C-alpha cells in the first residue's frame, strides 16, 4: 500500500516559483490585510537601502517589495507603481482590498508596490497608543506628549529619515533595481502626495500619473479634516430629506447626528453587547469619540453611508447596539493598519510647522482635537528632511488623470481642481455619489487602463461613469425602500 505524504511535506517538495526583474528576485507570497479576511497571492522581494541617504555607508534597512504580475505574455516595459494612503498604511497590506481596481491595468503591465519605509515589512514604525474607541475623552496634553515620547523610545530607527521626501528616493532606488524603466504612478489619498513628490524629483522617470483622492502639495494635512467631513455629511444626509421614505422614517439625520454627539458628550455610557464577529460578551463605550468615528469612517463609501440615518436614529432612541457593533467592526479592522510612528514622521516634518489650532472646529462632528493632538505630539518628535519645493504645485506635462468622489469626506473634488490648475495634460473625473477613492468604482478600472495605454486623458469617453450614484438609504434592517 502506498503511503501518502503529509500535505505540508508535499508542498515543501514543490519548486518555488518566481521571477527576476532587474536585480530583484521575486518569490511567491501571500499578502493579507490586517483586521480582515482579505488575502491575495503575489510575489515578494526585498530592497536594501541606507536609512539615512546622506550616509550611504551607515545603517541599512530592508524594504518589502511586491509584484502582481501582468497577465500578458509580453508585458509592457513600463510597470504601474502603487502608493498607499495614510500616511502610515502599508502598500502590501492594503493591496488585497484594492486589487480589483487594478485588474484592467494588469492586463498589459506588471503592478509593483513597495511598503513605504516605516510601514508593513519596511522597518515598521508602529506605536501602541490608547485606543480612541475605548476612551471617554481626548487624553490630556501631558499624556499626548508622553505617548509620543514612549513611542519614540520603543522604536529602533532614526525616525527623522521617514519623510515623504526621503521615501521618494527609495522609489527611485526601486526603479533602478527594476532596470530603470519609466513608471506609471498610481497614488491614493496620501499616496497622491507621494506620487507628486516623486514626479517632482524624477520627472523623466514618470510616464503617467493617476491621482485618486487628491492631496494638493499646498495642503496642511489634517488641518481641514473637520470642515471637509462636515460638508460631506451635510451633502450625504441631505439626500435623506429629499427621499420621502427616508425623511418620513428619520426626519433630519444631520440634526440627529449632532444631537447624538451632544448626548454622548454629556453622558458617555458603557454598553454591554455581543461582539459582532465572535459573539462574545463585550463592553463598548458610547461617547462623543465613538459617534464621530463611525460618522467619519462610514462617510468614506456610499454603501456604509447608507446605514448612517438608521444607526443614528436607533442610537438616539436608546438602542445604540447596532451603531456600536458597526463601530467595533470598523475599529477592529483598522487596528494595525496605520503605523503611527511613520505618520508622525511625515506630518511632524511636512505639516506641523504650518499647522494652527482651529477652535472654530469645536462645534463640528470631528471637533477641534485633531490639530491640537498633532501639535502636542510633534513637539517632541524629531523632524526630518523636506524638499525645497515640497509645498509648491506640481507643474508638469506628464499625462495625468485625477479621480474624486463627489462626497469624499477627506479629499473633496476641489482639491483635485486645485492640482489640475498646474498640469498641462490632465483631466479630472468625479464619481457621482461616491466617497473616498474611485479606482474600483464602476468603469473606472477600464478608464484607468485606457488612460495608461493611450496617455490621452482628454480623449477618454467617461460617459460610463454617469450611472454611478449614492446607495439608497436603509429604512430598516431589511434594507432600502422598494
């Protein structure tokens, strides 16, 4: 009788597949997004660079590089490079959730993505901070500063060398390692800042640019989060008042939101509930921060925004369990996805010097604490290099496609219009009823691939985006009105 080999031994006996691009040797790997079940197969390699580019003989760090290979028998020589958002997100950890948006681009080209230094597998700068969901109030100024000091002490890194400007040099090192091809850049959210900085430093290396959820170079990152969210929520929730069934069920959801914020601020409570995943007993705090968190993060996509009137109405009527369950799901999925040390290295060097307290935001959903917390933590965080023209508009004739969601709560369409003004061969597309990041929506994957193929943004036939719109609001737990 034949003996069956254990599966693990059988897999170990199989040859490891991979490929070599330039000087990089890629091997099969699996990429997973923390806090979710999303995984995707890819091929991975490492790239070694100096931590301090000014001291090339000094300490080295390894950067994680991944490849989603083209389906073409002979891929085009110019790969697409993906820059993740945040700042603080890992490209290799983010890819599983956005892979569908790149599907058409991979028909002809390799997709290459590298964890920006300080994220993922590139000398991660992660901090263990008290979680906002379980806190009844914003930490005191002294505690905010101490949290930053504790984080700094825990990191084995020269954190001043983790700015966007330094990271752009890593992208050029990657390009050289790949054999110095021209690159097609895709950046989402903060990744649009990364793409613009690289294009500014290495204009001849860039064949095309896609900016999705655009951050203008002039913007002080974080300074307008509160006003942008307020405007988006007003637009999103105003649609409920325009729909008879929604208005009848929920009245004025925007007023309900602010009433719920007042209620949670004045009398925060601990609510016993079942964990939405494990069903284990769990206690979650219903406070101002929790309400603001769910309102902010659910505004990012039309599918989750459609739940807001129902969740807020239920909570306002003394039944907050559904809202808190959703908050727990969102918060747990975000745990570990943002590397706060890297985020501080970017923002403290690039934005904090121009950031000012905004007391006028205190009556808004997000409040005025974000700026003050940033300034307090940046007071003790080392500041790194920022290029001379970092905050100047990108002026280029490189073909560029800009993408926005109509109701984006963090990078509204007016930001893309601001960037568009200095571009010579560019076009801005807005997805009706959409939120943050457009690439995976409707026909956008096809339009992005056509743009990269033909380098003609003006010639794109974008009528296929017209059917996009908001998701109908849930009237009850069975869904929207028929």
